[in-house]
C-alpha cells in the first residue's frame, strides 16, 4: 500500500494520519467480508466503515473516550494556507470539516434529508459524500453508549459487517439493511438498552423513520 507525501499546495504528508492509514487498510477487510459494491449506498457504506475503523484506531492509542474524541478524519491533512479546513471529514459534524475557496466546502450530509442522489460517474454515486450519514450514526451510537467507541459500537459494527446477510445487498438500500443488522447484533452481543441506543442513532440520521421495530 502506497501513501503520498502531499502536493505542497493543498495536501501535506498523508502518512502522519493514523486514521487514514486505518481507513485504507479497512477497505481490504471490507472486500474480504461483505465485499460491498463500490457505488451508491453500498459504496458510501464501504467508505463509512473505513472511516469508522480508522477513527477507532486513532482513538485507541491515546485511549480517548467517545465523548471526548474530535471525530475528525484526516486532521491536519490540508496545509495551513487553507482556511477553515481542519480535516478531510468530520463524523461528529459532517459537512463542516473544511471550507476554503480553492477546494470548496465539505459536502457530506449528516442525515437522509441531505442525501445526494448522484450519477454513478460522480464519485461513484456519492460514495464519499453520502458516507457522512452512516458516519454520523456511528458517532451518535458511540457517544450514547458511553466509554470507548470500540467497546460496544465498534464490536456491533464489525458484527454487522461480517454478517452474511450483508453480502450482495442492493446498492440503493444498503443503509437500511446495515442499520437493521447493527440493531440485531446490538441485542445479540449486549442488551435491549444497547439495542435501543443503536436504533435511536439511525432514527436521528433518518435512515429509520422511528416506526421500525426492533
């Protein structure tokens, strides 16, 4: 796996970001488990899973609690000459990671209200853009569950990723299918309270409408 050293204009050295390294390695895990097709919702979920595990790796080494983490992906990847651009993505506040005239504004939505139905030739149908929605769900679930993100939320997300029901899923319905699986595994691995908190996270990002049964 090769990582660039930046272009000296927009990007700085990429290898200083442990979360980005974790992100890229997780694509290999996803390929060998769910093998999510890289377009539309399944592609956005693919990107999100990489952000989830990249973020947990970043939080693990300093042992940062979910409530105290910055939830930024690629923090400091942009050179200081870019204004209002602390990171590549934000799981806590999708759409607010960067904003500079040279590169535009961070596009990811935080809920399905902002879902961008793009052509597959445009970022694979929005795989990086729409990843903000499941990213935010993981952030919400992690904070609601308390403690470290890898203690409960991370285990639930990994169980869902490796669930056979995720294999070959529709590229257009991946968010709902994956959300259902996280709720299922939250109950199987932990308890009803954990299950409800995970379900609420998906309600908050409007993947669930609030009437979905456990």
